[in-house]
C-alpha cells in the first residue's frame, strides 16, 4: 500500500459532508449554523481534508469562504462519493419516523428548511443527487420523495408526481462581464462572444455533456469549464469571464452579494416545471400534501423576494 493510499483512508465522511456544507453556505460560519456545530469544528474538518489531499480547498477572504481552484476540481468527486456513501448507509433504514428527500443541491438548499419545519417531529433527511441519478435510484427505494426541474417521465409505477410551481432560468455573469455585454436586453450575438460554464453528468464513471436548457445550444457557443453542479458553475462564473445559464433561485446568494448579475437576453424566457415525486407505497398522503404545499409557498416567497417584496418568514411558510 502506497503512502498516499494509506492517507486517503484517513478521510472522514463527516469531514467531506462539512466541505459540501461550506460550499452551499459560502462561509465557515454559515456551514456551522447549518450543521449545528461551531465554526472551529468546521475549520478543523476542512483542515483535515486539506492535510490528507495536500491541497488548499478554500480561498478565504472576509466573511466568505469561496472554493479554490483545487477545491472546485475536487468538488464533483466529493459530491459523488458522499451521495453514494449516504445511499449505502441509508439502504437499511426503515424507520417510519424519517422522510428521505432527494434533490439537486440547489433545490435542497432552497426547500429543505421549510420541509423540516412543516414535518416536525417527523425527521426529514436531505440527499443531494443530480437529476440523472434521481430517476436511476427511484426504483431502489433509497429515498421517499424527490424534487427536480422538468417532467416525471421514466419513474416506477409506484411513484406519483405533481407540479409544485415553475422555475425560471436565466443568464448570469460577473459585473465586469455584464458591463462588457452592454445595454440590456443584450443580443444573442453578444452572448456568443463569451465562454459558458457547461454542465456534465456522471454515468458509469464517465463524464457526459449535460443540458442546461439554454436557448443557445452547446454547438453554438464557446464551451468553458465543465461542472457537475450549478453551485460550482455559479462560483466559477462569479470569479471568471464566463457565463452560466441556470435556475434563478440557485443564484440568489450571488446576486444578493453582487458577485453575479442576471443578464436579460433578447428573446430568452425559459421556464420549467418544478416537480415533486413521491413513492406512494412509502409516503402517507397527508405527508405528500404537506410537502407539496410548503414547497409551493416557499417558491412563491422567493418570487416575491426577487421582485423586491419582503420575503415571508420561514415558519410562516409551513403554517
């Protein structure tokens, strides 16, 4: 066994999950609040991973903790590893006091807090999975409920789906790139001059091109970095001269802090259905109804907030 292989055995699942929490929250303190631990514990977890892998994962500055270039490269591997390990660890769980919710990371970040409040004392547990794996694992009973953008085709017959709202997608760029694009709405030709952070997905160990629903097809644009998660794409776009097309709710933090701007493009208006799917053999009808209702309310609150209206209090969303 090589020294490097031996060191990899020192990686802890909890530390990797903490790294993902820092990426979601954008700061050490935010991750600590999400996990219910101290900022010192989060920092130590990151330091342990950095020591084992011999890389610096974060570019720390002020209150934020953005991922470094090595951190961005490692991120999709950590996400895939943690997702599969959690699937294995939860395969034998059969408690009726738990509801396992699977969704892409940006949807979990947006909706898990209100789901957890609404279902208490029932425990809601989130599992980050890309859309391609949601359908693949639905038949294996690894989770009970899932959220995703788009229709519910190719789900097992024991699953029922319902539309819980609409997700608007937009083009995002750093303030500097936005300035160079010029007066809005910008032309499609102006957009074509900049590279796009483009999606990929993992299938049987292979990274394959994904679809971000952008009106400008991949063959018609300059392809820049390729990433597995929209959070990683937004992080890259905020620190480079690349564009990213994706769900507006995923970019809320970046827009609020001013590191990204949504760019209006002539003729572009892309909206997709937000779908909730439930395994009807495992989830009570009242639980399905509650989850659908709170997700609808939360999405409505986000739309109001985006339009400049006051956001609803988190607890009021579950009432």
